């Protein structure tokens, strides 16, 4: 009788277990982002902005991510005895795989490798502006904390970001982001 009761209880629990293991088909992230920019391999610069991404999950482990982020700041440029303040904007657009570790319902760590480009815009006056577009890459990961079935808090996303904006040499940058993830659809 105990075995029959156990089998019956397991059959009743299967739909509950299956629903707990369902994963979102897509995830949309948006939030604040900070970048420590290696401006010229000698001077570092702090930039603030935002980070957004769209991830399509193929299965519980592998997804494809498209990411767009933008950062804004000002810098001092010395030319002889003249020091000029210029606005500096950076726009990243990168794509790549996302690896998610879904062993826990509440905490979801992930890692990603993103490749793409960066456009840097420097503006000294209303009429003087320069643009530079080069290769960019981000290696990193983070931790999402479930708030509800459809919303997670991205507690942290930390990335090493490689850019090649100064004379085709590597700049080693650090980026940190936090915000919210909207989980849509189910597989």
C-alpha cells in the first residue's frame, strides 16, 4: 500500500516538477552600467551608461545574446598650453553565446562571450566631432536572482571588455552592470 501511495504521489508531483524546470524562451535585460575605460593605455576614465540585451535560449544551458550598451563621460584633452573639455560617448553592439547554469530556482549564474564593435564619439564643441569604430569583445558573466516567475534582478554582471580604439592597440576595460530581466515564453 505504501508503494502504491508513493507512486500516486509521484504522478501528482510530475506536473509541478515539470513546471519548475521550464525555462524562458527569451530574456530581456536592461539596467545601469559602469565602465572603467583604459582611455590611452596610460589614463583610465570612468564612464556611466546603460546596458541592454536580448537572449534566445536554445535549451536550459545554451542561449544566443545580442547586446547593446552606451556610456557617456567627459575628459580633459591637453594641446600645448590649452586644455579642452570634450564629451566622450561609446556605443557597443556585440553578439555571442550565453551559458546559463540553472541548478537553482532562485539563483541563476551565467557566463558569456560577446564579439562585435564599438563606436567612440568625441565632441569638443557643437561643431567639432570625431567618430571611431573598431572591434570590441566582452568576456564575463553574472548572477540573476528570481523575484517572480517572470522577473529577475540581475544582481551583477561583470565583464572584461577589449577595445582597439587607440592606434589599433588593445585597451583593457572593466564593465559592471545591474538591472532587471524580463523572462518571456516557455520552451
